[in-house]
């Protein structure tokens, strides 16, 4: 499980370095902290971006972020053990961890009924365990955000 969480962490860090990331998780797990109205959702999808006004922290254990729900902020705890998919919202390229999808989520039926909205996944690398996506080379140059400045 630790290797699986490490892979989720690496993918999320990579996507956040480029912009938005959609995190899909089972909010019913006891270690998840989201607003009460979302706590029963096995298919909760949240957009994360490091440029949010409120703090966002990504650790090897999960995401700790103050997210807005209906205009009200909530200090969320999103452990990687509850995450079953992470992808880039515009291109829908990312990873689904099938073994982590809640059995009662009926995601396969939903994808068959709405194929134009189903998530595209990349083929797993032959050198990794099935269901894992090979991440880009860590030595690749990082996107420079030094052109951004604080405006008061």
C-alpha cells in the first residue's frame, strides 16, 4: 500500500506542477475530512491547484487543503488511501487505481452509459505493476513560475 500511495503522490505532484489536478476519492472513509454533505459520496471529485488562495499541502500521506464548498471554506484531509483516480481535468489524462475503486460505486456501468464522459487512461508501463503509469523523468526541467509576482 505504501508503494501505491507513493505512486499517487508522484502523479499528483507532477500534475500540480503543470496546473490543475482532479482527485477522485471515497469520502466515506473515516480518515477523510470533507463537509458533511459530501461525506457519503464514494465518487467525490475535487480540483486541486497549488495556486489556490488558501493553503494546499501535498505530503506522501495525502492532501491537506482548505477548499471552498458553496463559497464556504473547509479544512480538508484527503488521504491517498481513499484516492482511486487522479487526472488532469482538461485532457482527462491520468491514472485510475482499479483496486481502490469502491465496489458499490458502479463506475463501470456509468462509463458504459456515458462513454463520451469516461476518463481516458494511459497504458500501464511494462516495467511497473499493472495499473501503474510511468511518470516523466524527474531530471526534466521544471516549469519556471518566476514570472509571477504578488500584486497588492
